[in-house]
C-alpha cells in the first residue's frame, strides 16, 4: 500500500485492484475515523439506502448524484444538514471527465473512454 501524498498524513491508501475489480474498503474503520456529527448523519441516510440505490438505477439520477449529491438527496426529500451538503459538494471536473478525451493510437485509430459508475448494495 502507498502512503497518502499529503505531508504528514500517514493514512494508507488502498491498492488499485485494476479494471472491473472491486476496491475493498474497511467501511467500519473509515466511519470510526469521521467526526461524530458526520457519523450520525450518514447513519440517518443509511436508513434510506434502498430508496437511494433504486433511484441511482436511472442515468439522470446517477449523473446528478455525482455532480451535485446534496441536490440529489433533496430531490428524494432526504434531510441533510448544511455541513453535510458542503462536504458532498460536486466536483466541477466531472463534466470534463464525462465528455471523455479522444486518444489517437499509433495505428491511426482513435479511442474515447467512457466512464460508467454503478452503485450496488453490499451483502
């Protein structure tokens, strides 16, 4: 495992399992490392896990979740605090990633990768 690149942070990063393989994360350990208020809010959201996963089967909802998770949760009428909404703010680079970059291969062919994210329930 590699060390996190930020100075002074000794948290180990999980090894990249490669394409089409599952990244194993110790969720219980990760949750214990979070502040109490965040654990409480996430446990509250966990009660709605089935509803959230059902909604994420739709392409539009998946895109909304990735680009603006607080808005997605509000669309489902799930209460979240302003502090959690700030932590879940979207990443503007998603739009660039979504468009894809065209790569030209030495033989003249072009390849444009497409990102697809699937949400599944554990167990």
